[in-house]
């Protein structure tokens, strides 16, 4: 049994007086899809950004695919090529066209290679953002609320791409409110609150029979909406 492809231990993050991550441990196996849910401000996005050092953890350890991400000797730009990241806003350059045909094919947009972002719908832009990330052939993909800026009818196309990535064996850590997708596609769901992982388990357990009161309250609130 190989070790985890992502191994984060004792992650703390302070923004001034704000203690955003409080000793988070996260291990993700190769080809696993881990879904992170929780209320706003629980530290979900900060956790993702600490994994690829877009945010500098205040303390702790992060190893991705055998690379110590926090070692000062680590070439962080080289290391980041192994970790694709897709953001809430598409972060595309407005003047660049969407070249990279093989990657575009994988997201169903091979016919849009000559288009600039302004010529694409939000769902297409987000799929281009995913294509850009997979063009580097990363070992792990991080998704930070990839559908929350999209109109509801465009969400499905992005989730479809994520589903096909999952089937191709990509290791994925997803922060999202798409609970239906989490139920159907995730191997494991983590519930975060107050900067800590409160509970984790298979989707059926977390959504149907959570052990922790805070998880129950959060799931109950979502299901009422």
C-alpha cells in the first residue's frame, strides 16, 4: 500500500488575530475524490490554498506526491505543476485564446480553440480553466467552488467534466456546495467548521447519518433549502 499522494499534518493558518485553520490533518489517497463541505468561513478554501502554497501555512507540514511543499529548497513553481487548481472565478486572461487542443477535447470544447474568454459562456470558461489545469498533467486537482459563479443551467456541464476526470483516475479535492455531486461522486466527504475537520466519512454516512451535532445541523440546513 503506497502512502497518500497528499499528506497535510497539523496545518495552522493565522490571518493576524484570526485563527483560520486549527491543526488540520488531511491525507488523500491516489485516485480518491475528497469533497470538503462546511459553512462559509470554516477554512475550506484556505485549506486548499495552503496545499499548493498560494497561502503560506503558519505551521504544519504539506507533502504532495512526495514533495515537501514547505521546504524552502522546494522549487514551488515546479511543484505546483503537479497540483492543478480551478477557482470560483475562472481567472482566464481576457486576450488569450483557448489553445491546448488535447486538454480542450477532454472538456468537450475542441471546437473553441480559437475563442477568447469573452466569446465563451461562464460554463465554457470554467471548462477552459479546467483544461488549462489538466494540460500540465497534474497529479492532483484542487477545485475551489468551481460552480458557484455559474448560472444553474451551466453547472451540469462543469460537473460532467469533473465526473469524467474522476473516471480517468484523477485525484481530486473539491470544495463545493454541489451536494448532489458529492453524494454521487465523492469517495469521502469532510465537514469543516471553525477551522477544523469535525467529521469525515463516506457520503452516505455524512449525508444520512452524521455522528456530530454540528454536521447534522449543517446538513439539515442544506436539505431545507
